[in-house]
C-alpha cells in the first residue's frame, strides 16, 4: 500500500514536470514566432476589450493553431499549462480506482468534473 | 515601447518576482498584478489573467519537486480541492461582476495580509490530543519525514478547514493569485497539519485551484497570450532559480526587502483603487 502510494507520487511528479516544460516550450516557440512577425507593434493593454472569440475557447484556439496564428499557438501552450493540473487529477482518479479506494475515487471525480465544467465554459455564451 | 521591448521588460520583472517569490515563500504571483497595473498601466483584468496562468506554472513545478520529498498529502489535497475549485469558480464569476477599482483595493488588502502572515514565526509541532471523527473517516492523517524519522500526524477541525479553503479558492479566482498563504493558514492553523505538510500540500493544490478559475477567465477573454507569455516564462524561470537557492539564513534580508516591496505595492493598489484609477 505504502509503496503503491510512493509510486503514484513519483508518476504525478513526472507528469507535472513534463506538462509545465511542454507548455513553456510551446509558449516560448509561439512567443518568438509572434515577436518575429509583429514585435514592432505597440501593445495596448490600458483598456480592456476582451480577447477575440478564437482565443476564448479550447475549440477556437485549436482552430487558430491549425490556421498557423502565432497568438493561437501561445494560447495553446497556456491551455496545455491549464491542462496539466487537470491531467494530474485525472490520473489520481485512476490511481484511487486501482487502490480500490471508493471514497477518494468519488471525491476525485467531483474535482475533475468541476475542472472540466469550468474549462468547457459552463454553458457561458459569449456575446 | 513596442511588443518586443515590452515582452523583454515584463519577462525580466517576472523573473525577479518569481525568484524573490520562491525564496521568500510568498509566491511570485502576488507582485505581478500590481507591477503590471501600476508600472505598465495594464488593465487589471488582463493582469489578473496573465498572473493566474503563471501561478499554475510555478505551483506545478514546485509541487513536482515537493512530491519527491514525501511531505505532500494527496488525500488532504484532493479532499480540500473540492472546496478550493468551487470557491475559485465563484470568485472568478465575482471578478467579472465587481468594479475593477474594488478588485484593486481587495488585492491590496490581501497582499498586506499575506506579507504579514509571512513574517509570523513558523510553528513546528502541533499537539495531537483531540480527534476529529470526520478526519478519521476521510483517512486524512498520515506521516511525514523529520530529522528523527517518520512522524505520524492527525488532522483536526476538518469542517472549519474546508470552509476556509472555499474562501482561499474564492480569493484565488477573484484576484488571479495562488492564495497559498491562506491555504497554509487553513491547514496549519485550523486543521493542525504540520507546517511542512501544509506548505507542500498547498503548493500541490494551487495549480488545481487556479485551473478552475482559468476556465472562467479564458471564456471571458481575460487571458491575452502576448501579455501572458513573458509573465509566465519569466516567473517560471525566476522561481526555478529561486527554489535552487533556498537556504535559511541569507534569505532573511531578502525576505524583509521583498515584504517591504509587497507592502508598498499593496498600499499603492489600495490608494489607486480608492481613487478610482484602476
């Protein structure tokens, strides 16, 4: 039992590190690409407009990546980063299932549901 | 400043904040939002979006390292994450409703309080006299490594801790911070979990909490990739370097300096918020 848990800790540790490194690499690559192309533009964050639709949802970002938009690539990297803790929780669901820990299996499912519900937009329809 | 210069400067500020945040245990995220809004004139909603993303990066990186040391308690983390994620979503929704000047003032107050908390002495051991039946049912107790071998511990006042965690999650979602100081407060102070276990479990939870509000921020268009990019990369590199330098004595001066910086930024945020300038 104890050994099993140590193994789970180790896998989660690797999972988290891999997620962050992958996400940071994608963000960096997208950033270099964007700055090489539009680095001379003057940024304006003084007034809030909100991001365009294609940068506001998982599906939109993915479409932008396929369309080779550097901003979408950065956003995709950020989505990978957001997905990292979610993947960690998903892995815990499996780990608790293997350990036949029903209580924690259920609790972890609740957390995972909340996370996926939030990322999917919770039925929020943008104007 | 064009985008290239802006990214480089913001990246450097992020690296410095991440470095000091990791060294002092305050977290890099706490100063990024005030720096972006006060120094660079960024709208607080974009600043919060960018900071939240960087918080996920640093906490996941740190959690990865902590896990190997055996301090983190995954059961406690997972159970309390129900409270923090729901709190985070509530907080993120609230953030889209209340005026930005109010966000500035609340962030300032939270910063002041976190800086104050970080100066408090760290209690080492808790007495383990009373039992919480809920903690037993949830199998929250465990053991952690000490210089004298593995030390078992029990968990108390689970309901209070759970409620405080909802609050910590709400602050995280409202302000885009990790709110690690409040998570530690709930675990260490209310639930009587050993300090080291509290801090590393808190780190473990921050990423999940932040991921919950990130969904709301993303859908509302708060996360700007070009702004978040230098912040996230800078803070990550900075806190990685900071974590390598963790060693007790020499960090005391830095801790005081960083605490002072945080306090000044906090007062400035409150002042500008009250003046309606945020």
